[in-house]
C-alpha cells in the first residue's frame, strides 16, 4: 500500500514516515499543499494523510479540488484545530476522516486501516445529476444554475434521491430514510412531497415509475 503524507511540520512528517514504513507501507512525504495536490493527482496512492495548515494551499483547498475533479483518494485530515466546526468543515469539504493533534499513533493507524478497507468509492462533497446540484454543507440547491429554495423535508428527499442517481427508489425506502421512523407517517407523504419537489425542480426531473417508486432524470441544462 502506498501512502501520501502532506505535513509541513518536519519532525512529525518524519515520524509518520518512519512509523508507517515500519508497518509495511510505502510512504511519500511533502510539506507543501500545492505539491501535495499534484502528487495526489498523478501518483498511484491508496490513501493520503493531509494536514490543514500548509504552505501555498491549505488542506481544505487540496481536498476540495480533488473532489471537484472526481478524484476519490481516501483522505485522513490532521489538524491542531479541534473545534467541532473545524472538524465539520474538514469532513464537509470532502475528507473521509479527521484527527486532531496531538493524536494517538495507534488510533491513526486504526483509522487509516478503516479507510483502506473502504476503498475508493465515489464520495462527492457536492451531489450532481444533469443540471441539478445539491451542496449538503451549504444547504444549497441549484437547477440549471439558478438557486431553488427547498424546505428541510424537500431537501432531505432530494438529497436521498441524488445519492441514488438514475435508480428507482421505492416509497417504502424513502419513508424509511427521509421520515422519522418514530412517527406514524402516512404512506402518501412521499407522493405529496414528490409533488412539492416537482414544482420546484421541474416535473421532467422526477419520474414516477408506476408500482416501483421514483427516479431522478438527468436533464442537460445547456
């Protein structure tokens, strides 16, 4: 397994390299954000350990750029910034995990192994299907470039459908994942909210598959 460590604190970077090599990993190291981005783009890495505060390009910008380019290299972000909003920012911009400094090396290894077990499935920070775009972190939806305001329930329904692009999703599945299971929600709630959603995103973008459920249709807005 080949790892990329992007860390500008030289002693920590060297310690990580020695420790990871002792575990059998091949490890490349850089202390510069821009160099880290280029290495991640063009190297054959299985995962990246990425600091937040870096010269030239921050870790946030590195991972955002990779995800914007549909590059799904697993990223474990390291930072001395331990606030809950800092951690949320790191995960929302596309990192797969976030570990605060100082950290336990044993925990870092365990989290790294967990990332490697998952592999590199697509995990976009912004969901897109045709000219429809949803940003979960900013709670923003655009259709053909124009922002659309959705209620919390409409947003949750659209987000779930966007995570299953082109697939037929049953009413039962939508009730299970979008509505509170503790509430006695009427079965026709999905139909009602699908109607609300159609009026806002365009009827042609949400198809009813009779007897099966709903499917998002990609529309080219160009």
